[in-house]
C-alpha cells in the first residue's frame, strides 16, 4: 500500500516530463492484475503453500510443478508457463503422498484438461497426445525421481500445461511497459549524445587559445578540472568504484556547481557564448540525473511488484524475470554509463588538461617532449638525465629504448600543441630548464637573468 502511494507521489513531485510519467511502470494496474492471478491460482487449489511444496526441487510427490518464464528470441516478450508432471495409471494419479490440496488441484485440473483433450481429439483423432495445446513434456529434476516410482508401480508420465490467463496478462503488461521505458531511454540517450556533440563544438570554439582575441580557455580548464574531480556519475577511485546512485550524483553535481559559483568561474567568462555553453552543460548534467532518477524509480517499482508476486504465489518470479529479461534491457543502468563516458571523454577533453601532458619524472609540463621508441613521452631534460646515468630502460615500461633516443625523438608537433594550450606552464618550464642548465655549466652560484637572449 505504502509503496504504491510513494511511487505515485514521487512521479508527481520530481518534475519529470509528462511523457515520461505516462510511460512509468503502472504499479497500481499490476497490483490489481496480481490479485486476479492470485484468485486464478487459488481457484485451481494452488495457494502459496501448495505451490511452494509442489515446485520444491526436493519434492518427491508423484505430482511436480514446473514454473518458468519463456522469452522470445529478442527478449521483448515473456510468457509464463506452469506445467505439472503427473504419474498416471489407468487415467488416475498414482498417489503416494498427495496432500488434500494437491489432490483438489489435480481434480480441478483434470476437468479442464479433459475438456481440452476432448476438443482436440474431435479436431484430429489421429494426433498423438503430446500434440495437444500444452507444451511437450520437459525433463525436470523432479522427473527422474517420479519416473522411478512410475516404473515400480506401472503406468505412465504426463506433463500438462496449467492454463493461466491472468498470469499471462500480468507479464504482458509488465513486459510491454519495460519495453516502453527502454525505448524512451534510448531516445533520451540519442538526444543527449547529440547535445554533447554540439556542445563540444561550442566549447571548443570559446576555449581556443589565442593571443589576439578573447578566450575562456583558462576558465573552461578550471571548470572541467573541478568537474572531473567531482566524479558526478561515476567513481574512479578504488574504494568507491562504479556507477553512482542518483542521490549521490545529485550531491556531487551540487558540489560542482557550488565550487564554480564560489570561484566565480562562470560569472567571469569573457565571452557571452561561454556563459550560454556553461548553462547548457549544467542542463545536460541535470537531464542525465533526471534520467537516472526515473530509471531507479521504475526499477524499484518492478522489483517491488515482483516481490509482491512472489509473496502471494511462491513462484519465484523475481529471479526468473531478472534472468529472462534483464540482459536485453536498458533498465540495468547503462544510460548513465554511456552518456557519462561521452561527457568525460568526448566533451571534457575538448579542453586539454595539464595532467595529461606532464612529464612522469619531473611532473612539470613535458616540454620539449621526447617520444621514446616505446611511445612514452618525457621532457628533454629528464631524458638527458637518465641517459647521463646510462640507464637504458624506459622508467614506465622498462623497454630498452633510452640510449637510442636522439634529436629525432623530439615530438615537435606535440611541442607546438603544448606551447599553444599551456603557454604559461611551458614558459615556466623553459625558465627552470635554463636555470638548471646554467647551474650545470657554471656551478650552483649561477644567477639566471631573464633578459639574456641566447
Ligand atoms: Zn621531466
Ligand atoms: Zn616506455
């Protein structure tokens, strides 16, 4: 009772778009349908206890129930199938330890199946019994034990499908709604992907390094550095690995916005287009968050209704439904993962971050970059140092490449790129390299003068 109300309230209060709310899991409708399922089973004499004992793999009774969810090849529809294995002798169930409830169930079932059989034999008298509308008999774990009994006392084994109308209806509703939500999320994801591409171009333009016109490169760099630190949707550190819940993501996003605000990063943009792009960036993030919230809420509704189903029928559908359906559906949470990866890999990288261009030995910008034959990059000063020490192996991958490095290994194109995007850091690096070289030549008392042009 409580969840139904919470679910309705949350859907109404979270400011989800109307067309989303219309697609939400119809929890109330499913609950009503579940009542009919329960009645249907009850009418067959299958109350939860009887179902539990007859579907138990340890069950040694001559009657065994088998319940499963069959999916179509594409996983877009589910059909629940309840079959009963009975051991018949002269048309009567061989009774070893039948409880009165299972006897009652079988008597009712016999009437239904008998009617069905008569219909079929009227249609086609030559057809074999196994061609009847129920599924062909399936070997279950229970069969072997029951089979032994059958051989001892004579008679034969039969698998009969129990007709379930409302159970089918329940899964029709549930599955078609899950499919709708998946379709909705797929279209949301496409929209966000397009938005990311557009935004990438916009931000690329306003953060172009330029000496002669206005640029917001430095601000965007700080903003994205903060954004990466915030790890809004995904944790990258060890203890906290993986996708975040929407609640955590919300807090992280708020932290990010607060930091940008405190440092006045967005307010002091030089270009108007930067302001607009930042607003779009924030909007994109909150849109992704909304998607996550909606997804979580619906997942919870599915989980709750299946649990309720199990409580009332003992048919174990929670597990079966997950196994049968989940591999096909987006509701497993991939929307966050995909879009986040695009946000942090495609969008944020449009503004290069210094951390990606540091020399792994001196931790300054790797200017002038030397690309060793193993493709690892270090600043020229550090390569000179390790060569002087006659260390042959790359400090990162231990390949025997250091002594072969020469002027040919200088990556001039990368050097120009660093100069363009990290002008300040490159200048600092050049200065400290000059001082170091001076000290090497003239001793520790070397006094570096900025104005000297070499
Ligand atoms: Zn270095
Ligand atoms: Zn290497």
